[in-house]
């Protein structure tokens, strides 16, 4: 029996099977949950996906290492402003958390889950916060520690935090509900957890089975209501839909040209069907448009349009009390 990754209901429906890569025959059956509306798939426990992905040269997991090098330089030179501009440019998700923490106007205890090479934790420490990062990868912890100092480990060092954040993580964990309730326990009363999440409506709007980041990396797409039911009465949940125009344009160009997903190794070519067919249909759309202005054509190309409404979710969970969840 198939159980939903998100809500654990057995009211699930098989949608189709995704083969995201040409070079490896990994298959992922995609299911839709009739109870919570999420979509999900499963990793094969017998396959060590990450060893294979990391074992291929050109893996752009290296991006996080580049970021760490740059952030270290900025922080060493005391260029906090330049560091912040760099992080904001690196992705709207970083900007969201920076703004959120800044809005509190006081030194905070902060836990970053899935800190990778540790840049955000280092950034917040440089701003006077008691920040620490955890990750399941010992390699990442070792790297972050040697780059920024002893503020990283496999497990949290404190019982409770003012703020916990994680970026690009909730869609990748095997059991999001257990993950969330476990870490909500570590918030002080009125403490807040902030994170970004993949929105199932992005896929629906594009009439796709899945979003740009394929399994085995991303295995759950959420419907926003699911977050409220996942944490029950233990937290207040606020959700915003966000998008960064430049990122949407970049993603759309990638989809239009059938290019590989940027963060996967070069030899893992994607197996998506859009490519040339989609460009052709866009050119046809352009020709058919009544407005020949540049703006009209861009609109027809829908470079900015396609993800605009339902791209990603920013979720904030505020702990109601520090009792058992
Ligand atoms: Zn469900």
C-alpha cells in the first residue's frame, strides 16, 4: 500500500512515472494525495543516488563551496554589506531569511538545518547572533567548521532556539511531518521556524507532473494547506507565495531550451520533453500575437509569466507553547 509522504494518508493516486535523466535509468513513480493534495515519490533505498551524483565530475553541488569561499572573503575583510548583497543575489530564499531575522531587531539564538558549507550561519554570526548550523553530511560540517569556525555539527547543541530556518530542504526529507514536529520542539514559546517549500501548484500551472528540480533530490511538492494540518495545534502557520523574477526567467529559459538542470552533473542530461517543441510553440505564440512590441513578444514567450503566481512558498511556523507536540 502506498502512503502519502506528507500526511500519511493511503488515499493516493498514481499519476505517472518520471525518468528525469537520459544517462541513468532511474525511474520515479509520482503519486498525488487525495487527502492533502501534495505530490510525492520515493527514493529506492537500494540506490546510493548521491554517491553517483557526486562521483561525476562537473557536479554543481560545488556551487555551495564557491559561495563559502566568497562569503569567507567578505567576512574576513569586514565587508558585511557586500556579503549581504552577494547572498541576496545568490537567491531570493537567502534574502527572505535575512529580512526575517533583521525584522526582529535583537540578537537571537538561531539554528540552520541543512547548513551545507555554512554560509548563512556565518553571516548571522557576523551580525552578532548566536547562530549554529547542522547538516547530515559530515563532509559539509567539516568543511564549514574549517572555513568559518566551530559552529557546525551533526546535531543541535541547545535545547531551544528563537529562530530555526531551513532552505531547499523540506521537499527533500523522507518524512516532512516528523521532521517538522521534531524541530518545532526546539523552538521557544513564540519562537519561529521559517523555510521555503516547493509548491505543487507550480507544476499544476505548467501542466507538468513535477517542477524543475527532479527526484531523487526533490521528492515532495506541497499544497499550502498541508502545512497547517502537519503541525496541528502546536504552531500558528503563515504562508506567503513568492517568486524572484530573475530566477523565474532563468528557469523558464532552461525549460524552453531543454537545458540540463544547473545543479546536476553535466552527464546527467535531462529527459524532459519540452525542448524544441516548446520553443516552437512559443514562436508560434509570438507570431499569433496582436502586439508586436517587445513587451508583447516577451509576454508571449511567457518568460516571466509561467511561474509568476505559484512559484514557491515561504512558510513561517510560530510555536504556541513549549509543551509536548
Ligand atoms: Zn497527503
